[in-house]
C-alpha cells in the first residue's frame, strides 16, 4: 500500500486538494498521510485545521511555520522555517510520495524538502499562468516535481515545453471543480443562516436578495500598495451599497496592508451592507458562489469555479493576469469607477453559460488512481 503524504498550508490549499484527499483515503491501494501547517493552523485565518478535522481527516502532523508580519521578508523566513520542520516530519512518516498543491510559499518548502530527501513529488495545478510571485513558485515546483497533475491541456503543454517528460504529465482537471460539481448535483442549498450570523461580523445580509461575494488578496510583487488597492474596492462597494459578503485577506506579504484598509473603512464609513468573514468551510463558500449575483476581487475562484458556475465576476488588478478564463470575467484596474461600472454590468447581465475550462468534476479520483499505479524516477532529466 502506497503512502501518499498531502501537505495543507492554507484555506486555499485545502479547497484545492480536498477531493483528492477523499479519493486517496478511500482507495484500497493507498494510505493518506496528512500534514497541516502554516496559516491553516492560525485562528486569525479561520482555523482551517478545525474544518479539516470536521470533514473527517485526522492530521498525522502539524507544522508551525508562519512568522507573522506579512512582509516579503517574513514570507521568505516562513518558507525557510517550513523547510527546517518538514524534513523531520517526512523522516518520521516515510511517505512513498508527497502530493503538493499549486503555488504558495509553503508549497515551495514542501517541494524542496521532499526532493532533497529523494521522495517522489506529485504536483497539482502546475503549468498555469498568473501574476504575482505565485507564477515563479508554480514553475519552480514544476521543475522539482516528478508527477504532474495539470488542470487542462494548455497547462500540460506548458509543462512539457519546460522539459518535463510527457509520460509524467496527466491532465486530470482541477480538484476544486470536483467540489463544485458535487454541490451542484446535490441541492445547492444555502448554508445555515445561524452559522453565517454567528461567524461573521458587520451587517446582517439577507441572502435571499442579490448579494456580492468579495475576496481580494495582496499581490506580493506590488507590496506596499495593498491599502490603496483595497480602498478603491471598498469605496466602490460603498457607492453601490449592494449587500456584500467579504473575506479577510490571506497570509501573504501585504495582508496587513489589506486588513488595515478594511479596518479604516469600517471605522469611517457605515458598512451595514457588508458582513466580514475570516474563513468558510469549502462547501459553504461554494454555495455562496452559487447564489451570489457577482464575485468581486482577485481570487482564482472567480475564474476557475466561476467559469464552471457561469458566475458573473469582476477581476481586479494583476494577481490573475494571464490565467485562462471564460466569458464570465470582466477585468478592471484598481480604480473605483471601473469597479463600479463592471459590477453594474455584471448585475445587469446575470448568469453566463457554464464553461468547463478547469475540469469535469472527477480530478480527485483520477489523481488517486494514477498515484496507485504510476512509476517514477527521482533522477530527473530535461527532455529537449
């Protein structure tokens, strides 16, 4: 039985790998090992580990690796701290393969630790193009990884053009789409209103009326500009006065700038039309996306899951620059007038046709099946 070690470091990581974790856990030839760390352990980012445990997964290890401050220096140091701690965990768990997700700084620590220990590394969501430091991390991890699970054909072609062996590149779709497809095929009901009222702070939002879903995160390559960027978005929301569900930022460099802008806004302006949340269980967030009139900000969810749902989306700034997208997205700059106009256009337009750019809802099963049978070599070679 092959031991597959999954490292989850954030709420985004968990949503991006949950369906594969379930499939690995259920597979007769695989054993799931789970390491939870970084911001997934911190209360101010929503205690994602509690959501993970409530979903029936038991962490085999926890790694505290966040140096707070949310600056480029602390992000680099947190990566280094992860690289100090993860080898000890891998040495104890002795996995046959490590499965890592996407493009965050904790992904880099996971990848380096695994490959230096001659542990085969599998990587999801590689080969995609975006802005910010995530672009560089994603491609660096691709060059470290031995098994590739891109979400679509164009991403797979980029991986191959980077010199990776085509036999190691498996187009499986995005595991996040699996969760969307599952909720859609069930009832898509709204989450418990009592939970939404208990967890959030701010206005009391009637989810039976049209509402906005806002998630805007720092752009690490534009460090120092986050407060201005989020203020433009908040002032656009203030002008529109549409009921809004809004997430606090993640742990990336510049998060404190975003949070400071949000706090100042809350102190100086009436915001009874906005309710703020630190985190959502994955399925709750999906149901909010399903019912939202428009998603606003710079989250990849608006582009990946949004295309599948046909969710009108306003993408702000450069964080998702270059990512393959559907007709549901309008791109704008950090400018309140542009944001207002785009939101109004999307509210007037309504839903778009569903586009399966990032998969069909079966990625997790494919990943588990491939990991149970595939072979690998830890010695990598360029193929051109």
